[in-house]
C-alpha cells in the first residue's frame, strides 16, 4: 500500500496547502446558491415540473427535509428548528401532505423514484408512526423503484430500535449516523453528548434489520480536538467499521450559525493541528482499506460509491456523492431544493413562512435559477472534475457539439499554476486529469470554470467555506 499514488500525494499536501487554502464552493450545484434569486418563484417552478419533454423511464430523486431537533449542536449550520414540543410535527406533516399533493398535480410526466432521501434537522425526531405517515404520503405520489436507494440521516441519541423497524418497513436501506467525535470533552464543548456504545448499538440494530449501508459523519476542527484525541475516535470508528465515512472540515461560519460564536478561538485547533488531524484520519482510512471517493467521502471497496467511481458513473447533488447520474430531484419541506432539467428551486427556509406559503399556494418556492446554455455546459464540466477527477474533451464535444479546448481556452490557461504544482495534467486536446495530490484540491480546480465566482469573491461577502 506504500506505493499507492494517493497516499504518496499526501506527503506534499502540507507544502502545497498555503497556496490553495481559500474560500470556494462545494459545488453541490452549478450555479451555486448565491447566484439564485427571487424572480424564480412558484409559477416558474410549476412550469418546470410540468415539462412534457421527459421520458417516463427517466429516474427521479426525492428529498424530504425534516427540520426538527430536540437540542442544538453548537457546530451545526443546517436549517433546523430546536424544540422539544413534538406536537409541532403534526402541522408540519399536514403541510408536507399538501405540498406533495400540489407538486404531484403539477407534474405532467409521472416517474418512479430511484433515490429517496430524508435529511434535517433530525428526521427521527418524528415518532415511528409519523415516519410511516410521512413516507406513505410521499411514496403514494412518487413510488420508489424496486432497486431504489432509500436513505436517511439520523441522530443516534434519539433514534430507537422502533424507529429502525419502522424505517425498514417503509423501505429505507441506507442510514447515515451523525458521530462527529467520540471524545467526551469535545462532545461537551459542542453540546452533543453521544456515548460510543449508543452509536454502536444503533449500527448493529440497523445491520441486523437489513440496512445495506451505514455511513458515519465525522468532523475535524472542533473545539479541543487534537491528533491524539481524534486517534481514539478513529480507533472506535474502525472497530465499528461503517460502510462509508464522511470526514467533514468544521466550517466556522458565524454569519450563518450565530451559536458558533460561543467557541472561543483558543478552543479551536489551529490550522497546523487541524491539518494534522485530517491527514491522520485519511491515512487511517486508507490503512483500513477504505477507498477515497472524493472531497471528504470514503467507502469500502465493494460499496456502490466505490463501484461508481471505478465505472465513471459517480455524480454529485445536494445530498452529496451519489450513484444517481443525470437525475432530476424534487425537494419537500422548509429550505428543500429541487434540481430540475433546466432550473433549481428552493423553498422558504423558515418553518412558519414555509407552512404559510404551502397553506396558501401549495408550494413554497422562495428563489431559484433558470439555467442558460452556458450554465449547462459549465455544470457538466464542473461535475466531471468534482466527481471523476478528470474531463475527457471528446466526451464534451459529443455532448455539446463543439471543441472543449476552444470553448474554455482561458480557463485552461489559468490552470497553469496547478499544472506546475503537479495537481492537474492537461492533454493536447484540453482533456484534464486531476492527479492523486490534486484530488484534495479538486474544488480549486473546479473554481476555474465558475463564471460567477470572480464577481462573488470581489463583493467581499462571506459566502463559502475554505476549500481545504
């Protein structure tokens, strides 16, 4: 394993990092959300849903946002509602049913869902009975295909064996567990006390009930983390052996999550320590046999994500890396995003505003973006770079009918520094290949093809996290 190119690339990472540690998008979409605007509203969304130039066999992805959490994790920048009043979920379910009905009536070409995912918040804030009610409502309108990927994000602190039973009865087959860190001092600092044995019990329950894949989310850069403490967390993770691991960098985005201001700067690891933690984790995952999928995701060699990476079918959307290539996505719930053939649409973020909009109009679209031809080309380019670590010029030319190197001559020229640093190679026809070391800087590579980014950065507004 010592001659693995990716592993060897890690040895130069610290040397290269200062030149590329800048702010930039994660490219779960292109154009990114700051480009979207409120001129795209419910009428535009209904028009896009009603397109008839769609094949009924084309796959569809469904996302449901459940915003509730019982307590606030101080690192979290997600859209959530903190409440122990579980009766609030009843009105939410009533409104979801209304929203699903409105969207279903707008769709002209019915399709089966090949991907169905719940995020939050904490989806298992809902009781097992409410889980079944919500799933039944969505599935009745958008039935899942027999081989669909049906996944959910859960908090092990509030997820019971009864939840696991209900989820499996619904058809969920993949589960993602928030872990972040098992170290008690870190857990106390971020207000998330979660004993390792509780997580282990839930993992075993999920596997015994037939879940095909279990993911752990970890975060590095949290208060009081050090390489020696995170090593203990990694020891526990390796013992539990999840099928997938997401290793996220803590994003200190106080303009989004005001509670993060409670983290005293002296409690957060400095840049050198944070880098050491990241490299330690990556090497441990590689030693354990996990495959680096890209960005911050790792999977066992026989996992579908690893297979998709090898087969060049890996794609990326608002739910992260996925095997679902070229799939339209419809989102339900507050802040949920839809990704349709030529547009993006996002619902009202605030729970009350979303409920009111759904009650009055059926849908709660607050902003979106209609894709231009240039957007579609650049989305294709950025997706190939982010997901596959390469772009083949002849594939672009087949897709869009024009020469890649001519269409993006200035962007290819701008990559010279990254070529000189050994992060990318560029062939004579303009084909791009991200090197093993460059895979850790893939966001920086993709940023060269973002037509909106220069103006966003010139504005001086804080929009994005650090790329590495």
